[in-house]
């Protein structure tokens, strides 16, 4: 799964890299994006142009009667076309979740009191990347519509697997990311090649969503 990630790149840099219209609001660097918070995604607008918008992390399907239960922060790639919560979004409302790293916790030690050691995963070149996402609009009986998204996950690659058996779908290049926006395709939802990625241990502060600063990215001291 993917339950925390970061996006610290400048909005203009992100827009240029993914050939999108710059966001209307100035995006602040985020070092610890957590479920139910707003985060930037790239999607196609009604005219088919690329826009970057802030949506709530945790998909609320358009048909939901109310917001209830745990937020749908992840969607398994293997069942997108089957699950009612994701099927329509997979067919009509795909997006790119913009990031420059994601966090995962490695469970070590004897059960039931295993330690959880946080790791940061990123591209080897340190560049921003796009994760496969789905978005939807929920319209309550009263109040403003809610736009939300989820991150699509797949089986872990060789780098992530020792820490967790799942990972977000990270597109290796802009061409593959564009293909996801243009057409629903399960064939694109595969693990990112291991050679493109890097990882290192970080400190436990990332476990608290209230911590959101550059110090979280520091490698753990030996």
C-alpha cells in the first residue's frame, strides 16, 4: 500500500515536466502528505487539456450516500475493473498523482511486538514522478462538491519487496504516464523498474502526520 508520500518540487517545474497548465494556487512543498489531506494531481479537464488541481486523498465514489468508513486511499491494480468503488473512475477519471518520494514501514522483530522502521523510496535521479491515480466527484445533498483521489498500487518490485509486498504504480517516463491519462489500460499498471529507484532509512518522525518539514527526508544516521 501507500499511506504517506512527499511532493516538494516547485509548481512550475512540475507543470513543465508533465506538460500541464500551472496550478491556480501556489503549491507549498509537502514532506508528509497523509490521507484526507489535499494534494496535487494532474488530470484532463473538460476540453482535454492537462491541469494540476488539489484534491482530497481518499476516494469518495460519486454514488456514495455519505462519507463513511476508512478513506479509500489505495486501489489494487488487479481489481480496478471489478470493484464498484473504482470501476467508473478507472474508465473515465484517471489522473497522475504527483510525488517525489513515498514512505513505507518495514516490520522487524518477533510478533506481536514488531518494530516499524520507516523507509523513503524515490527515483535515483531525484526527479518528480507520477503515480497512477483515480479521481471522482461526490455531491452531497447540501454543501460543496468534494473532489477526491486514490493511488493505484501493484506488486512490489525487488527494491520495495523486503519492506512491503505492495507499492504505488510509478510510471517510468512521461510517455507511459500520458498513456494512462488517455486510455484505461491494466497493462500499464506494473511495478516500476528497480534500476530507476533508490531507497534509504529515515527517522520515526514521519510517522506523525503533523510533522511536515525538510528534516523528514534526512537519511537515518548510522
